[in-house]
């Protein structure tokens, strides 16, 4: 028994030491060949000031369909549901479709910056969609987020919206998510 335990401990130590930490050393080069020093690698960080310098589309209407993914009937259905939701809750809602994230490093960074244009007095929900990149986000503004339980926002985004989008039912996903949130809002 003692030999077996000793063998397992030695084998585990060898495996652990051969794997290493997986992190770069302080003077290792990144994929571009530039030296990257630990703590100096900010390739994936966008500060608030940098985000202001990158442009996002204006939210001209309730639905700003820059990607051209909605039919007129879909836009009318979304606008009708958004109008009823906004009237009952006071929360403005916008839908923005885009082909890509532009100069932003990631679609998430783009969506976060673009959603700010959908906030009015820290209230609002913005749906940011790129069917070409397979991305969809439902981003509530600060005061709006406080009017819902986190589980309800997550359910609306992850279960209702994303599941509808998997079956190409884009407008249904948005209207169903709003229906669900309309029932769950803290009044």
C-alpha cells in the first residue's frame, strides 16, 4: 500500500512539473513577435476613453437593422411589442444589428459600448445582434438591471433569446424575452 501511494505522489509531481503553469515568461514574445512583459499586456483591455474614440452606430429607431436581417413584418412586430413594453415599464428598448464589431477588439466590447446609446437616464435594454458572427447580447442599463432579478435577466437572455436565435427566430426571441421580462419586473 505504501509503495502504491508513493508511486502516485511521484507520478503526480512529475506530471504537474512537466505541464508548467501555461503562462508566458516576462520576456516572452507574443504572436506578433513583440516582447510582452507581464502586467503590460493590454491588447484585450479597452478603457473608457478608448471606447469613446471608437465609433458605434447610432440607434436611429427602435430597430436599427444595419445587417438587413429583419423583414418589414418582423420590424413591425418588434416595434409593437417594444411600444407596449416601454409604455408599461418606462424602459426604452433598442435593437441593433451589425455585420461586425468594427475597430473594437471583440464583439462583446463593441456591444457594451453600443448599448450605452440605448440608455436614457440609465434606463434601457439594448439587443445587439450579428447573425454573420453568430453573436447576440441583451444588455440592460444600470437602473433597468436593478429592476430585475439576475436570474430573470439571465433566463431571458440565455434560455429565451439565444434558444430562439438558434432556430433563426430572431424577432420571436426578442418579443418573447420582452414578454418574460414584462412579467418579472419589480414594480
